[in-house]
């Protein structure tokens, strides 16, 4: 890396006489009597920003040097919003040069000092926004290819009267898009000239002002009301690389965000192939901490995947965190933990069902941004066509049965696979089993996984962060292997890549029949039963997955104690749904629904389920921006076939096509916005089930 350790340079290779000259007033289009021409002898005050490269081997971040960048904002482009206008004076340029002091934002060029201009004025018309420059000037903006129109009012500023002569030009690389000379040189006596240019597909836009063919004397030029109209693009059905989409907004810690190349230097398009640990990625985003890139998904996508890490261009230097946020949420629903330059790429696979806007954030991991060149390698989203208004009809067909009938197992969907762990099966009866299976949707087969530790578990909470699967608490086999111990404080992480389990910090107390969810790199355990099964729990504890030596800490408890409830995460909030108090013949089901906001550590009450039901712990999930509850029971071994969907926008429930058979304690999950897989559970005859259904929404 080579960078200059200064961000803005004023070149002062001039005589002391020239530097000491004070500006003289202009009257009637010419200098005042006796005024000294400040341009005499070819004097100029050239200025440039973000252009210089530092000597090789030097620290580009020395003295706190930074090149922050903010790109234009696009509209959501979902057929509901108009294009978004972006004033160039509100954006960070990629580079800038000027012949007489700094370029000024929202004021005229003035003299050679910064912020010494006046209101932008052309022919008596004042412009609140724009750029004040001086020939020869060049300002470059990175647009990313998704802006459509550039507009401005251009001319010589009134501060020089009738003096000066310039040409305004717009360039896309080596291609000239506009030249005011085509309509004649603009002079101080001219009124503003309107400019409107199609810039569709332009990655980098250059605004150039030349001296009109004579000299730069009094060439104070205004880009009045200069702005670009832009649109982001929502992804089509199927798999789409984010680098092929227009972002809704973007900011970066060192020059512009780069598409399909590393961050490089502070200029646009100066990166190298995206490379993490020697692995090259043809597609992706090259950024620099702190960076935020936001995309419009429109609740139409199901999965985000990427390979993340520090780019090899900084060697073993740098340390960052990669995070994903939904909309304006203050809590990430994914956090990579600290990634260093010496690390290989980390695989990310996260459920983004229901996410309207996705924010990709890279932080400096708490130290500084030095050498934090971060890559979102092969970053893409998988999306489907979500029926308008969310369909209510489910078409069912049988899916391949599991090897054994099982009920009250733990299950979750991840990477187009359905994972089922433990539970009670037909081989062991009401003793928890250690058997675990993975169902491959594409091949339609079940594969046995490594046996669960501690002899297996049932009634544990389970969740995923898109990379690992976590489960906590639950009931385990007793020492004889012919019964169960109620409640556990054990917490495990399962790695699908290595098919192995590892122990995490224990819960504060033994519990079973509770819930576990992951939001913002933190596990949330809530609800359940104590080890005596006589006390329903409202307790809520949180474990950070990114902090070293983290332990479980208390959070706001559930408004009401519950066990065997359902839960899901949607738009950064945790939903706690239904459940029961008591057990077996003495249980009472509940219909209340609550939402937890991690940002405020508070629960709110939402519209209740159509009726109370429990044993929905592993059959509650998110699909197409809704929370779906499949089956459950209204009394002890009284299963139901109802399928209900909650819409957070309208705070209401709607009924979907019921299951072909009544089923409680099943595992059910959505793999995209249209397909649900339901397996295992118990039927009205209290029989453990191996079979299930695939359901398609229409």
C-alpha cells in the first residue's frame, strides 16, 4: 500500500507577493480602478484532494489521515417510489482539483482560502446548493452505474461581474457526455444555462471546467443546483450477485466501495482481484472499515451468502467485523466476530426472509481502521417471487420419511438442508435419543449425522446464525439410559461443515421446553420449565457469540411465563408465540404473542393467535415476511392441523390451508418464500411420526 499522509493539498510554489495579494472588488464587469490583477504573471493557487499517493513503505494512515466516501442514494425502485435526487454538494467526491484554492460546496469559489465564497449566483439567480469552482477544475464522483440523470444550472458566478470565460464538460471515462462549448463559450455576462444529461450506466462521472481557450483569469464557475437522480434495484428471482445490483446507499472509510475488486487506494477502480487467504473471488464488494452498503430486497429474498475476510493486499494486517442489519435496526442479525488479515475466508449463510432493506456493515473491530481492507467475496442473495398479498393456499405432497418415527425433536433449516436433532423416537420411547439427521432437499434423502453429546436431548431451544446451529437446555437421558432428566443448562454449537459439536458457556440454571434465538451475534434463551417441571419460566438471558469469555447475562423477561412456545426472528425482533403453562393433563394453552426489541430491551404485545396452542417450538418460522405457525396442540395429545401466518405490517393473523393430518411437536421450516417442509411429530393416536409433507404456497 502506498498513500500520501495528507488528504487535501494546497500547492504554494508561488511568490510571496502573489500570496499576499488581497482580493479586489469587481464593479461593472471589470476590476476597480487601481486594482491589481491577481492573475498577473500567471499566478494560480492549484488545489487537489484525494489525488496523491504516498511513498512506498510509508504508513498511509499516519496523522489520522482518512478518505471517507459517501455515494449517491437510490430510490427503493419497487414500483412505488420515484427516483431519488442527490445534490453533489452533499456527496463525497472521489477526487477533486481546482486552479484557485479549494472547490467550495454550496458557495462560490471565492478566493484561494477555504470557505471564503459567497452564495452561488448566476445572472442574479441564487442557488442554495451546488459547487463553486475555478477553471481548470475537475471533480470526480463514483455513481456505481445506477443513476439516470444529471441536471444543473451552469455559468460564471456574479462575484466576477462580466469577466471570465469557461466551458463546462461532463465525462464518463474517456467519453464526453456534455460540453457547453457546443452552445458557445459561457461568459460572465451570460445567464445560467440549463444542463440535463442521461448518465444511465455511468460508473464514474467527471465534472470538468476549462478556461474557454484563453486563460483562467476570473474564471469563477458555478455548478448551480447540481444533482443526480438515481435508483437502486431489487433482485430478480433466483440467485443474484450483489455487485450486479444498484445499492440503495453506500459509504466507505477509504475511497469508494468497489465492485468485483478490492478497496485499493482512495481512487475509484484502483483495486485488485478480490482475494482472501489466496482464494480469488470474481464477484463481490471491496470495502474499507467503516463501511455501510444498503440494498433493497423488498422482503422477496430468503438467503444471503458470502465469503468474508481481509483482502490479501494488506497481508496479515487489519482487523474488522462483518455485520448484517435489517432496515433501520440497531442490532445486527449476523456478526462475523473479529476477522484478521491472517485469517482465511469465513463462510456466511443467513436467512433474510422478510428483510425489506439489507445493510452490509464493516466495523473496525474496536481498534482503528488502519489497513482494514475488507471483502464481501461472492456476496449474493437468493430470491423468489413472493405472491402479492401473500397467498393462503398450500399444496401438500408427501416427502421422504425419516428413518424412524420421532417427536419433540429439535429442528432448523440451513443452506437448503433440514436438520433434525434428538427428540423421542420409536426405538427409545420416552428416553431422549442422540440420533440426528440431515435432509437434502435437492436429493430428497436423509443422512445420519454425528451422535449428539450427553446422550441426546429433547425439548431444547434451537437456532442458527447462518453458519452454525446452536441448542440450549432441554431434557437428557438419565444414567440408566431408560428415562430422562428434566432440565439442563448445557449449550452446544453444531458445525455442519465438520459434523461436530462443541460446548458453549452453560445457562444460568437448568431448564427445558424453552426457546433459543440468535440476533445480532447474540443468543437469547427465554421461557420454559424449571427442573422440577412445576414452575413456568419467564426468564430471559443473553450470550454474546463475538466477545471473548462471554457469559449469559439477564435481559427483560417475558411478560408472562410460558413453556413449549414458538418463536422466530423477523426484522431484527424476536417473536414469542403461544405456548402453555403447566404440563400433560394439567396444561393450559395460550394465544398471546409478544415481540422483543434488542435495541430497547423491551417486549411489546401483539395480536394474539386465533386460539391458544402449545408444542409449536420447532414448527414456528419466518416465510416471506410473515411468521408461520404449523400444527401444535390445544390440550394434552390433542393436536391440530391449523397453519397460521402473522403479518407484522397489519398486526394480524390469516389462516393457510391446513395440514393433511393433525400434528403436534413437529419440525417445520421454510427453505424459501414458497416452500415449507414438515416432518416428525405426534398424531392424534399419540404415535411418533417419521413422514411429513412438502408444502408449496400459492
